[in-house]
């Protein structure tokens, strides 16, 4: 199954990936990253590997989509 992988310390917490996900499988986490920001993260299921989260993220390399 595909899944998004987040580099939480690169995430700026804008939420664009969460809003763009058509499957609604992303969320803003409650834990803070090293910059004191709540990063986006994967809920754990539902990803189909479309990559929309990746293309909507303004931070280079903050999200990648891994496919088995």
C-alpha cells in the first residue's frame, strides 16, 4: 500500500496537504516538531498514492509518497 512519509522538521504547518487530500487521510498532529510547529501527518490508512499532498506542499522534500 502507498503511504505519505513526512519529514516533520521540514513541515511548516500550513495544512495545504491536509486540505488537498481527496481521501482525507492526512491530519495536523498534536505533537510539535523541532521548530515548535504542529506538523502534518498520515492517519495510517486510506492513501492511494495520488501524490496530491506532495504537489500542494510548498516545502521541498517535506513529503514523499512511498509505494510498495
